[in-house]
C-alpha cells in the first residue's frame, strides 16, 4: 500500500515538472516568435529610414561617424602614450632624484675630506 502511494506521489511530481517544462517550452517558442517579429520590424524601419535619406546626407552622416571614430581612436592612443611617458618620467625621477640638501651634505663631506688630505700634506 505504501509503495502505491509513493508511486502515485512520484507520478504527480513528474506530471508537475512536465507541465512546468511544457509551459517553459511554450514561453520559449513565444519569445522566439516575438524576437523574429521585432527583427522584421527593425528591418522595415531601417529600410524606411534608408528611403528618407538622400545620398549626400548619408555621405555626411557616414563621414561624421568615421571622424568621431578616428578622433576617439587617436585620443585613446594619445592617452596611452601619455601614461607611458608619465610612468617613464616617474621612474627616472625615482631613480635619479637628488635634493639640494643631499648635494650640500656630499659637498661638505668632500670639503672636509679634502681639508684632511691637504692637512696631511702640510698645505693647511
């Protein structure tokens, strides 16, 4: 008796899942049909827009678009090169930067050393 009840519950669960699957399948088919209709409408709108535009205006729009694309590409390369130059300058600064105080300390140390040598030689 318990086995029959379990089998009935499993069958009902399978039917529920099957109904949900069927509903999802139907929704998928409807969405695909809607997508095809939208694409067709888009093609019709594009064709209508093409009919309204004369060749000179189309040429101007295309040239403007290509000009914007060219300027954007140029600016992106320019920014990349500017960043590379900035990094190179920062590396050079970090490597070779010396403060005036450091130079004066080295000078004073060299003067003291030179005075020591001159003193040993009897010139001071």
